[in-house]
């Protein structure tokens, strides 16, 4: 019998995806924690019995654990900035594992479909005196964006090679995060529970991280916010319409630029179109009306299409059935339904998504 070739990274990924600690997994699999730890760090060969027990408790097919590849590349964005995110660490870890699993799955599609070419520029803030506004304008030029509002930001970045995944985070404490890999499309996770206008800003913020940051820095959050504001609301295009700033005007501007009223008020203040007193009184009004949580004027969520198209090609053109899709992705059918509900629901009837077993 040949020795099972374990890829330790896939073991860690599957365990974190299920939200288990090493000791929980050890108990569930009837293996000593010491062994789990050695397998995960690649310090010991795994026996056939042990990998079977682990695969069963984690509910992943055996070949999942021997596939080559690494977990997604550098984590980018606000996940580093814990000060801002009040999400419990455990939940954050599961979300990150979900992103990594999807990233691993996408790599398995590479043999059958051409993934988009990545056309994301890189700019170093130091080359521009730390001015994120200049970089935002360079990015607009690089992607040939006309002046005025960006009609569909998700489409712009998918056209330039990123893959966007609309995903229910189960919380409103985190809007978006992403992973960067030098040779693969960046994968950006966006939270489907966030209103469309707020999500556009968070997505622009995330693009700022992908383009400007590789390692967390002191000013990264501020830089990404400035980048997002200038990308979505270029000073030259919007400046004159921000004063005087009536509520009627704000509603009109929100519809036109598809960003939140809060972002517009902040923009008006940053561009010195309103003074501090006006800025504060407008925010007080937003709070009083409960608009800080739910603003009026609905801006729909932008729908990503690349991943849905990849599934469409496999099912409708290449004739894959679900079992074959699971074999390709090395996941079980329940996880397929859970991870790709948004994409598959465009192709398959809703009755299909009844998850039978519980993990
Ligand atoms: Zn951030």
C-alpha cells in the first residue's frame, strides 16, 4: 500500500472551515491532539487509518487532503485592522477559511476554463508622497474609466481580472475582504447583507488595499478610504455640486453617484464645501432619523458574474452533473450548495438547495 500524501495546508483549511480547534478535531477523530498538530505542521507522515478518520470527521472527500496547492495568498484589507472590526476572532477565522476554500476551488477550474487575465496595477504610496488621491486617478486612467460615476464597480474589477464573490457573512460588522496572490486573480469577498451604496464604498476601499498595500501600515485604513472616495467621487467631477448641500440635493447625488449620503457629507467636508458645523449638524440629523443604520434611497447590490459563468459553462456547456462538479472541486454536495448558492441558483431550481445532511 502506498503512503497517503497529505498536504498539511489542506488539513488546516478543512479544520478551520468547520470551525474546529485541533483538540476538537482530535476528539472527533479519535486521534491524539499531538498527532493532529504534527500532521498539520508536516512533521509526520499520516497513516491511512488516521487520514480516513480525519476525512470522515471533517466531512471532506479523501483526495481533498492530498491536492497540491497552497491556501490563498496574502490576506488584504480590514481583517488586519482589528480595531475597526469588532467581529469575534473565531467567526473571522471561519470566514477566512471559506474564502480560502473557494480560492482553492477556483484553482481547480483552471484546467477546464480560462480564468480572466489579471489587469490590476500596483502603486506604491511612497512614490506619490503618500497621496492616495493621485493613485485613485491613476487607476481610473489605467482602467480607462470615463469621468463621472462608476456605473458598476463590480463589473469594472471583474473585467480587469478579479473574482468577486457575494457571500453572506452572517453579520454586518465586516463589509468586504480580499486575498492577493501574485499569479492568480485576486478574490474579493463582499458581504451580501450590506446595502449596495455602502458596499460600493467598501469594495473601492478594498481595491485600494489590493493596489497600494502588501503589509499592514499605520495609515492603511485612512489611505484606503481616501482612495475609495476619490475613485468613486473624483474631486474634479463632484466638487461644484457639493455646495450648497440641501437634503434634496443629497438624495439626488446619492442616486446619481450610488454612494451613501454619509459618504457624500464626508466628501463635502473633506473637499471644504461645507464647514465643520454644517458637517456635524448633518450627521446629527442622520443619527436622529436612524439613517446611520438604514439610509433612505435604495441602491441595489451589484451582482458579480464571473464565478456564475464558470459554473454555467461547466453545467450547461460541458455537461457536468453535480457529482462530477464535486469530484472536480473535491468537496461534498452540501458544501457545494452552501458555498455556491448564489451562483448555482441562477442555473438550478431552488428545490435543489435543500441541504440533506448536517455537518
Ligand atoms: Zn481596510
